[in-house]
């Protein structure tokens, strides 16, 4: 339960990959990649798309496509692009990140108003707004359509662009009941990760206007990510879009079940009503020990959960874990807390929740 990135391809997905028709994608000649890009354009009601290796790559291609060296982007303080992509906006595009505290990983118009820098040679040019949907550090929260509309209209009225880190955007689709096109109506580019809840072994895609994707393809080449016979892995994404989207409701139901059970454990702080998708964050009482120590204790009993710093842990549901797994994991967690774990290895800082 460390992440939904740990999923393995099903036999059916492997068969689709084995039977994929391939060509040279960098020259636009891979039929399977072309089909995937066309599918995503239709789903999100955008003009163009480009397949790439990872969510970090597709996010950074978007930053490069929208911005110039010396620009800045605005992003919620826990946003993946600013916090968990190795400083890539600065390293690859010369772009700085101005982080803005939001609520549960989400921004709204009131958080952004007044944040555009004056047109002055001393200041970075504010160019891009980045939103994350669902928000990882926020606990798997998702944006309302009205909030996205407010942000998009404000950004465009001020000559800014909006990029969505939609690594888990299909979790937002399932949780909200809104279509990808509705969610991204006021968004200029969207990065979608196939290797999380959709269960693919790798791959991401960037979707947007023809002009944005033209520049993004140049960024893909510049970053060393141009692909050849990529249809072998793109076929997994085609399969996932056709078979694995609606089943994500099971992941959300399992997360709610797990949260409900964990909330009953003395010494654990968790409001199950706040669980919106497939991510469950909870706090352990500091008198019992820290998150890294509890994570270590759980690992000894076959349950893998990430310590995200201090007393906070993250559990993630996905297509490789079942309802019975959730009940078993909650029981093991309760047993570990009851038995005590403060003598386990681990420091209070612990690793942070990355993917």
C-alpha cells in the first residue's frame, strides 16, 4: 500500500502489449501511440497529445512549453511539480516555483489573486498556474468544476496559462462524476499518468492545444525522451483506458473501508469522512512512536505503507489490493499499535510521500 505505482500488468494487459502494432513514434509512425494520443484528445476535448515516459517528464515538458527561462509558476505548497520532481523546473527550464499555501492541497481564486508580479525588470515574469488533481499531499482531494473555472478564467484574463498535474485525474473523474473534458475545460495542458491507478507498467501523456504540444514535443526530444517503437507500452495505456477507469471506484470504496477501520484504532487520528479517492493519510500519536517506526513495524508483518514525515503515514489502494486485503491491513495496523513499536528503527523525519 505504499503507492498505486506498484501495480503489475494483468495477463490481459500483457497480451495487448505483446500484440501491439509498432512503428517509429518520433516520426509519428507508431499506430498504437497515435491511437492512444487520439483517444486522449477525444476524452479531454483537446487538440493534440504526446506520449512520454513518466509523469515528471510530462509535467516538465509542459513547464518548458508554457514558460521561458526567468519566468515563475504559481503552485500549491505541497504540489508535486515543486516538491517532488528534483528541482526540474529550475534545472530544465530556468523557471522558479512560487508556492502558495492552499487547503488540502488545493488552490482557489482567493489564494491566487494579488500573486502576479508587476511587469518590472527586477521581477520574474509570472507565467503559469499549476494545479494538481487529485492532490497527493492533500490526501487525494479533487477540484470542483467551479474552482477550476474560477482559476482558469482568472489566469486567462491575466495572460497566464494553466497546467494540471493530472497524475490521478481519473481518480478525480470517478470521485466527482465529471468527465475528463468537463474537468479540463479551462485547463491549457494536462499530464496524465498511466502507471498509477490505471495499472500500466510505465508511461504518461501530455494533452493540450496544437501549439503547446508542438513545443512539448521539442521538450521531449531536448530532455532525451523521444521514443521509437513505443507502441509496446502505449498498448497498456490503451487497454487501461478501455478497461480500468470505471473499476477505480473499487479502489475508492476500499480506501473508505480501510479508513473506517483504522479510525477505530486508539492512538490513530483519522477522519474517514475526509477520504475522497484512493489515498488515506493518518496520524499516529507521538507518545506511541513516529511514522517511520510504525512503517517499519508494519513491514515486518507484510504491510507496506509510507511514512510521510513526523507522525503521518500514507496508505494507497489500487487494483492489486482487495477488500479482504484492506481488512487484513487494518487489523495488522491495530495489532502493531497495541503491541507497541517505539523500539523499532526509524527517525521522526522519514521519507516523504512522493508518487
